[in-house]
């Protein structure tokens, strides 16, 4: 469940973005910063995804607030999702999947090197990579193909996000069961 909490800034952004792009960016930045600092104070570790969300939402909030106010939801989403897609792909190529630090926080160290944990980490990172790609494609379609319904593309993007969140939840529960404990 720790991984679901790690994606909270993204969820907060997408929940609030229809009210105000700027508000959604600033609150998502605050959530990302708070989660990252909370974990750092508790463990002494800055997780890659926490850093990524803090930097992305912080830069977008500053850019949108001071340089280009009034950015569209689609443009902000596209920039955010492409950046997250790049980070996810880089993490896979570097063999340090973005979900690894969260999954390892859920299980005892003696399980970290097991094939089950390794497969789970890679499957989750691939699921989020696919979700970021679908969300970015939906936003790009909205921006570059005006005949496509923006509402339909919003549903497609939200479905990808919901799918990744659901897969994350189920994978965490399944991993916990297979290791004989309830993940935290």
C-alpha cells in the first residue's frame, strides 16, 4: 500500500485539475514534498518517485504560476505524463524500477532478492509505464487532433490511471499473501 501512497500526488493532481490547473499543481507539489520529507525523516532515504513528483509538480507550478499562467489541462498533463514516462523508462533501463523502493519497504529484507519480489517490481513499473504512455497519448490527441473529443480522451486517461492504481493494489495484496503477511 506504500506504493499507492507514493502515487498520491498524481491522483491529487487529477482530482483537482478540473477546478484549477494552478491549484492542482501547487497542492500536488505540497503532497509530493510532504510525502518525500516524511519518508526521508523516517528512513533517511529520498525515494526516486518522491523526488520526481516534487521536482515535476514544483517546476510546473512555478512555470504555470509565474511564466505562463493559464496553461491548459491537456498541455500540463502531456508534459507531466511524458516526464513520468521518461523517468519510468529510464528506471527500467537502469535496472532500478521506480516501484522498487516502495515494494521493498513493504517486505522484509530477506525477500528483496527473490524472483517473486523482482517480478512484482518490474510488473508494477511496466504497468505504470504503460499508463503514463496511454495518458500522454490521450492528452496529445486532445491537443493535436481537435476533432477528437477532449472528454473521451479524459476518460481514456483516467481509465489508464485507474487501471494502474487497481493493478498496484492487487499486486501489493497478492505479494503480501504469497509472502505470508499483510503488506503495510
